[in-house]
């Protein structure tokens, strides 16, 4: 179907003709080119960015009026609004982690000359730092706070009387936990050969260090499709898949290292060859969050 404005093939034509030709202007010139459809599928990162936009917008709607004011204060002096800054922070987190830990309904209460109680609502558990000072964005003091999902009150004390204060809550990055309760059963004919295994959890940010090792001492001398080790473990919230490592072997194969991945919480070692070694650092970031800059003034 033609979608062309102006007489076809005239100098005024513009638009697409039968998914074949495209008429347009370029630098004041009338041009025609062959129409081509995009051939590449979006990358995983592009898909993550696409999904993060509506998620960030929906999350902004859960902020109170005071929360939105705080983001406007934090954005002051920059070329973007508080809304745009909030969406930017959420999108940056969601493209690399499972979740942005929303902290909302923040409100200073019971303000005295030297202290203030801060009430808030946290979406998820995690350690946080409350930054505060006498100017927005310029914080000279901080206190640690343990956030628990739901409502929480904490106190900032040791303040000066008749003084303006600004504060921001920053939930530190939380990593996935390693899989727990790894167990293994011998399928086929048990023998006296020993094998060791560890399991890690994987998300879009990275991989955890492994949980504790399970040692199988009644394994077959030769692992194959008939005689193998069947492994299982507890699920890890936020994990996309799991990596399984053979950490020791007295049988065949003798290789140690990663032997495979699983989308489920189980895996069978049927004599798979091992390659990469067990990770020494947890890179599986799961979530983090932060707020705008809130204001209160202590009493005289």
C-alpha cells in the first residue's frame, strides 16, 4: 500500500511507496531511496532499557507530594526536573539489576531543637545510609540505618538549634545470596569414588560466589548417562540461572571447574567436562535505591 504525499515521482512526493521506495527531503534536496526494514533484533540491554521506562514512570506515581518535592530539590541547579532525575536513576538501576528499591512516604516528624524523627516506607530490606547536612546535596554527616520492608522510623540527633537541614536516604547495593542447602544423590550404581560440587547464582549483573561445598563419597568411578550425580539446592530470589562447579574428582572425568548452568534448582553431572574456575568475588548486584533531598528545620 502506498503512503505518499504529493504526485508520485514528482518533486513534491514524500513518504513510503509499497514498502519499496521512500521519498523525502535531505538538506533541501528531493531524494528517493530503497526502503529497508531493520534486520537486527534488539539486544538484551536495549530490551532492559525499553522495559525500564514504564517501570520508572509507574514507580514515580507511588511517590508522595513530599517525595516529589525532594526530587525537585535534588535536581535544582541541573538541566533536568525532579521527575526526569528520578526516572534516570531508576532506569540506570533496572538496566543492570533486578530492582530499584523504592523508599517513599518520607516525612520528618517530632522535630526538636536537637533532633528529628524520620518516618519512611521501604519496598525491600537492606542496609542504608542517611546523608545529612545544612545544604541540599552537600552532606557532611551520615548515619547507618537498617531498612526493613514496610514502615520504619529512625532518629537523627545531635543537631544544632534553629538550623535548616537536608537529608537523603541511600540504600547501598544489595547482592544476590549464594545458593544454600546443596545436596547430591548417586543415580545408578553407587561405588566409593569422591566428587565435590559448589553452585552459584547468576543474574543480569553478574554471578555470586558459591555456597558451601557438597561432597559425594559414594559416586561411580566413571560418570555417564547411566551412573551420575544428581544435585539440588534451594532457590535464590532474583536469580536467572545457576552455575554448577565440580570442585574435586577422584574419578572420570578428573577435570574441575564449571560443568554447566541450569534454569532450575537441580542439575545432573553425567561426566561433563569442566572449564572456568569458581568465582572469588560476588558481582551479582540485585538492587539498590535512593531518595531525593528532604528538608526540615530544628526548633529554637
